[in-house]
C-alpha cells in the first residue's frame, strides 16, 4: 500500500508557501530550496520546498510524506530543478532501490532534519537500527540527483526549462507556453517540510 501523509491546509498554504517564497528569494532555512518538477499530466511546472541532502559528495531528495505528488511527477519526468534565489540547478533524478544505500541516506537525513520531520517516520531516528530504518525507508521514496553541472549554483531566468528534464508528451501539453512556471503549494510535498 502506498504511504502518503497529506498535510493540513495550514501546513500546505502557510508553512509550505512561506518556505517556498523565502527559497525563491534566496533565503534558505536549514538548507531548504525550491524544487520544481513538470507535472506528469499537464507538463506545467509544480514547485514545493525541499531540503536537499548532500552526503559523501552525492545529492539526494527524501520524501518525508511518502509517495507525494512531487514524487509521482519526478518518476514521470526523470528530473527537475532546484532553486535558491536566482540560482537554479537542473538535475536528473534516479530513485534509490531498497537496500543499504537507501538506509544510509535516510539515517543521515534524520540526523540532520529529524527535529522537523521525525513524526513522519514511525519513531525512527538517525540513531535507529539499520533494520528499523530499512523498514521505514520502504514508505519514503529517495532520489539521487545528478546535476547538469558540478559547479556552484548557476544564475539564470526561472523561465528557462532545465536542460536535464524533458517535457511530457501529453495532449494538454501542446497548449502549455514554453517554460511557463506555475508556483503551487497545494501541499508541502517536499522531502522535508511538514
């Protein structure tokens, strides 16, 4: 069964919206950024706040709330972009399979942001056993990110499509204006935000 912890209106509109607004203006709370991914049916950009995790030189996104809309969109699009202020980094994403790497990433994630998202992980913490983390990890998709560049954040217009993702070929996509950005926060579908 698919796990999804739906946020309340307040969490989605007020908290998630505020964090996304700050990230778009370059203010990062605890490492937050704004994730933008093409919608799997409309092709329009969907944006939510997330906390990207860097671990041993690799980059990850963890979905604290489970199989959210941004997770479904990421699976379909295969990538997206992360934004802090005017800096935008396009990336490709690959979902991690169950196993030791996923457990290791989840442990690091909970050590860093457990104070904020711990309630979504059935009592698991950064110090839980590998067995407990592996059990909990099955409900939380994790993606490894490969950036289009390996340099610092690059600044360009947010209306440019990320080089790493392709537009879905859906009928309603034909009328979508190229590069149109739709900032929505129907839920903080972020990897970290409640």
